[in-house]
């Protein structure tokens, strides 16, 4: 086999691999990243990425004991925390609210969401997301639970 033929075969293999990757990427379901959408929404409303914001984080937990456990973790990380039972018509669980002043960036908020989802799940609950002043309220209404 000549060097030219070998070069053509190699080019064909590379081209086929690139086509495979493009098709795979095209077929992948689009990821709906709420953290990214919320950060972009904040920026479009005039948010400054260099300023810290008071960010509110929301959790749904099954009982007061679990709220105490999650509160201890959050307070140790510098959050102000409060919790209360939900209205009996909405169920028997508790709502936990944590607040902390932080800079908001897509990677940081994605990492925070992963951490808080794991924390809530470890205590039998659910992380409900975050919000801060300056966010478009219509965007928040569409955020999934």
C-alpha cells in the first residue's frame, strides 16, 4: 500500500468519525439546564456577574428532624436558614429556606444545585431551586420542581 493510499484511508476514517460524532450530538436530547436559564435571565434583566446577590434556596423536607439536620449543614456553610411546616392542605412536609450572599455564575449555580439535590435526597427530601431579586418572575413560574 502506498503512502498516498494510506493517507486517503486515514482521512476517510477521520471524516467518518466526525460524521458519527455530529449525528450522535444531533440525536442527543437537548438538556434543559434551569440554572443556566435562570442565570441568563438575570443577566438579561441587568444583573452584574461581579456583584454578590442574596440568593434564596428552597427545600422540601419530610419532617422537622430532617430540617434540623439539613439546617446544621447549611448554617455551617454560612447560610441563614429558616423552616416551617407547609399548610396542611398542601401536605405534611416542611419547607426550608436558606439564604446566602454569593456571586452568581452558571458553573457555580450548577455545582450548588448538584450539591443541594444530593443533600436533600440524603435527608428524604427535595431541592426546589433558587431565586434572587432582579429575576423575571415569569421565568420563575416556569421552573420545574
